[in-house]
C-alpha cells in the first residue's frame, strides 16, 4: 500500500494447501485469487488477488515443492 506494507512468507516445505477462487467471468480469462496456506498456527495465509495465468502459477509452485533441494 501507499502508507504501509504487509509482507508474509511461507517456506515451500511448510506449504500445505493452495486454494483458488475464480468467479466464472474471470476464469475464462485465466484470472483468479490464489491463497497459499500452511498448517502453522496463526495467520499464515499468503493471498495474491487478480493473478493472470493462475493455474500455471499453481503448477509451478507444486513443481518446486516436489523438486529435490540443492544442499
């Protein structure tokens, strides 16, 4: 925002669910709201509103979750 900034982070290893909200007119355009959640206590949701190519983003996050870590 203009006055304040709120930043939230969920490490990939803690990500438990990805929810997608797409009203029907926006689903035709591939636009939606993505909600990333963890099982951790407290307010840990990370929300991206009005995201384009939303299914592609969800697929990429899932792919990164299953990729072996580079240690």
